[in-house]
C-alpha cells in the first residue's frame, strides 16, 4: 500500500485537490518569507496543534453531496468485483482506518476507493450502460439520465480527494463527453416509449396547494402548514427552508424579507438575493404571516434550551427538518379524505407527489396565473436559478420586480380587487401595554433569546395576524379535539384579545406606511373599477329621474297653482332645471374626481409602487365579539365509560369529548393556572327549514388545578391523573402561596413566567432529570412518568402519584 500523500498536511498548503491543474504547484498559498514554505526570514514557523486542526477543518469543508458521491463510488467498486475481479488489484484498494476517518478526504462510510490513474472511460461506460442501466430488467425499465449522470459526477469529484495522488487521466472527461450525449438521446427515446423510471415530482398548482394547507390545518399539522406555506412563498427547495434561522428574515414596512446564507449553486453565499414575502388577509389558510405566527407561538418553548438558531427542527430520529416535512407531508396526503382523487384531478400522477412539486408549482403559478405576470428575471433570481453568465452579470436583482412577485405568490391576483391589501398590523408599537403583554405571552422565549437579531418587527406582524384572524382560529378549536391552536395564549384571554382587536388595522398606520409591490397597471385597474361604479350609480340616478320626472313636475305645478294660479314657461323651465341638477350635479362632481385620479395614474412614470406614501383604504371587518361565557360552568351529559356511583352522574367539570393537550411543561403549567377559556364546541343541527347548520358554543374549561376528581369523566380522569396532574402538583408545591388567592385575570405573562421559573427551579432540586427534559423537549406526560419513577425509588408520595388504571 502506498503511503498517503502529505500534500494536504502542509500547513496552509493548496486544497486537497490533486487534479492535473494544480499538481505542479504544491506550495501555492503557503506562507513563505524565504528559505522554504514554512520558513519566515530564516526562522522556522511551526503552527500549534489547535491552529492546524482549525485550518484543516476549513480546508475540509466541501459540498454536501460528498456522502452520496462516495456511496456511488462503492457501487462502482462492487461492479468491478462482480464483473471484472481480475482488475481488482489494479483498480481497487481498501482504505486504512486513519485515512477513512480523516475529514479532509470525505470518505464518510466508504470502505474502499479506486486508483483513479488506472480508471479508463471504457470501465465507466460499461458500468453505466450495463450494470446500472436497468431498474427493472424484466420489465425493460431503465434509470433516468440524471440518475446515471450523477455517477459520472461522483467520479470527477471524488477523484479530487484521493489521499494517494491518484489523478484521473487527462483525457477522461473529453472521452466521456460524446458517450454522455448519446446516452441522453438513448434514454430520451426510451422515455417516449414509457421505458424510463421517472421520479420527478409533478407541479403542485395553487388550488392543490391551498387544499393541502386546509388538510394540514384541519388535522392540526401546524409544522407541515408553516413549512409548506413558507416553501411556496419563497419558491424554494425544501433544503433551503430547512436552513432558515432567525437571522435570515426581518420586516420592512408591509413585507418580510428572507435571505439564505447559501444555496445549492452558491455554497459561499455570495449571490443569494432578498425575497419579499407578503400576508394574505383574505385567505388565512395560505397566509404566511398567520402560519408563521401560529407555529412560533405554539412551539416557542422548543427554542428556550436548544442551542440551534434554526427556525425548524428535525423531529424524532430524522436527520433534518426537511426530511421530517417530507415524511409528514406524505403521511398527511395518505390519510386525507379522497386525497387520491384530489391529486388526480390536479394532474399529479401516482408516485410523483413530493415537496419539490411545491417549488415547481409556485413558479408555474406566477408565470401562468395572470396575463400581467411578474418579470422573468425576478422569478429566476427568487428561485436562485442562473440566467447564464452574461445575463447574471448585466441583469441584476431589483427589489421592485421581487415585491410584485411576492404579492403574486401570496395568492393575491393582480387582475382581482384588493391586490394592494396591507397585512394586519398594529396602529401602535410594542410600547403599548396590551401589545407588550401579548408579545410576552406569545413570543416571550423567542424575544429573550433572539432580541438582537431584528426579529421584533416580524413578530409584531405575526401577532397582528393572529389577532385579526382570531375568530377563524377559534372556529378550528371548536371543530377539532385538542387542536394546537388552543395553545395560543391570547385566545384564552378574552379581555386582552378585545383590547388588541381595537389596535389592529388594514389601513396605513404605525410601522406600515404604504403598500409595496403594486404596479401602476394594478392601481389604474382599481381606478377604472371605481369609475365603472360611478357610471353605474349615474345610470341608476338617471333612471330614477326618468321614472319620477312626471310626478315631480305635476306636484310642482299643483303647488304653484295653489299659490296664485299662474303657471308660466319660465316656472316650468326653472323647475325642470332644479330637479335635474339635484340628481346630476353630485354624480358629475364624483366622476370629475375619478377622472382626475385616473389621469394622474396614467401619467405616472414608475412601473411599480415600492415605498411611496399613497394611502390604501381598506375597511377592517370585524365580527361582533363572542359574549363572555360563565367563568366556571359545569356540563351536563352522560359518560358512557362511567362505572360505580358515577354511572348516574350527569354534571362534569369538562365538556364532552374534551381531551388533554400534548404540550410542553410551561404550556401545561399555564393551563394548570388559567385553564382553557377559549375552548369551543361545534354541534350539528337543522334550522326551521330543515337545512343542516353548525352551531358553535363556548365551552370554557376552568383552571386545571381546580378540577375535581368526582366531576371528571372516566377516560379523561385517567389521562389527567397519570399524564398531567403529578408534575403539576410538584410545581405548584413551591409557589402555592402565590397562586392560591390570585384571580385568573391577574395572572399575566410576567406573573406566569416568573412563577413557573421559581416552581421549576424548586422541582429540579428533587428531580434533577427535569433540566434534561427541558433540553430534550419532553412533554408533560414524560415529566409525570419521571415523577412516578423517582417517587417509587424513594418511597415517597406513592399513593398520590400512583398510576391510575
């Protein structure tokens, strides 16, 4: 076995690449002052071990696809072993443990590699056209060209990181080029005959995207909902959404801007562009601001202990959040009602549904959804696609086109009314005591941890959307058992919510001064609509004049005759003029104003409004707030699972079908002290005409610490006693004096947070595992399990915290 090359070990030497281009200059980039590469002015330079390790780590950073490439090289090794075993000594060598584990070479899980200096194009061509061509040889199904081409890419990339200076022959790429061209043509012909196993995802159109959002919300899959809506609005790969952190987005006027650190083709992040994203108050299912607000509010405790700055976190044993999203999305589609028929009706083939279809569908929507679509360069920049070297240099990014594109991706159509609608926002700032309290309740953990990253403006917009759509959110709480929306704190605080509703508007106010991303053509269209309305009003007025002129003249003549009996021509003329002017003058004045506004629009030289102070007048529609329910009501029904003396009980502390929320420790503690005032129930009945109707009834749940065992349904009581109550009693024990006589209305976020922290610190003295649980995002039920285990070992409180069966 030859000795591994020391080229990569020379401090500050050239990178690990050993292609022919750099083989003649091993000292490029080294520090030198005369007398040798590591000699400075005659003095030897020996870096310390820490600096060597840091530099080697930097030099070892490479493309993320290297594990996949090395796995493909192992396929080639296996091919040589099976079909050409006599060539193994000349082509294949086993990797020593120290070389295989050296991060500079990126072997990952590979155990063997290839002597690239002996690797001929004929071997690769035999592999690609022979062993690897067939996915199902019996059925005559071949792999796609892209799948096979990646083996060629793997050879080129992995040969750059050979530890023994095995370089590919200089003619390798040139000899492979005509073969790859012919292979592409061959597989294109096979594809036309249906003999290629296609794996590409079909585009997801806007209506299907909206339907998936509806399924996600209805089933309580808030992670899928938020990830999906963000991917659509960014027109992104799932991996790009995965990498977004709190430092990658910020607010500006009526928009939120996102910018990746890196992308697939730009690993250094030198050419990533800003992406303007907008709210859609008209459709809460696809509204990005609402989806992100709900997700962050419900999951804010996950950001408290986790050191990661990422917006989305991998779930369970998944390697990444994008992997978790893909699994959850496929699971959602699998169990959704009539999902197969819905996919088929939207031209998504069986086996061709996947997250990448969201990216394809988004670009299809903005390029074909309107005859007045956004500029193509803006679309390509947003998708991080190259337009070619010349175009990339001379057609640079411009925010005007991207703001227009952002509104189109939000589901706002430029040829429909309300395209220039503003997001729900507060007319005041965070200095307002009600807004400040709501921000602490909904995003307190995030504000504390990321206070210096400019996230506050975004969270204010998210909170305003939650307040604006609170009726919609409550309707889903009423429809679904233990819907995650119930964990949004302000929905359970009716007094605070009522004050916040007064502060939310769609008109220019506060930090949102104007509508951006609105082309002049859209503004002109709005003025034309207003002019048409005036014409319609004018026609109605003229018709009214025509219908009533005779009677009006008759009344006027009789009045004159009654006075003096003389009716002259001048009297008739004056009466007619007065009556016509009464109707016409006011309408004519309105039409003149409309004409002036329209002409002003036509004279504008700008193609898009990106930051002026033009007022956008949109009425804020609010439903009448629900009446406050009785504070601690009881509910009358029969428990089908009841036994013993409860069998005839019909009075319960919780409504029918109410179940415990799966929540973190702080959310559980909040419910222990304040309950669920926003809980609602939907019942189906018929009206007087026999039509089916839904009736929503407020069914608030009292603070969980006040529930009485004798007034709990059997199934709920079992879950309450086993998976909730044990740890809550432990927490309450340390702060009981602070909460026993305090009214629920006086328990604001600051009180809840400070009380919880004191209770938690006290509990950790007896149960040290609690701190580990916070880091690992344990649910309340897991904490209860640890309490029971600890008490069983110590012999304490066995009776109180024993398992109920």
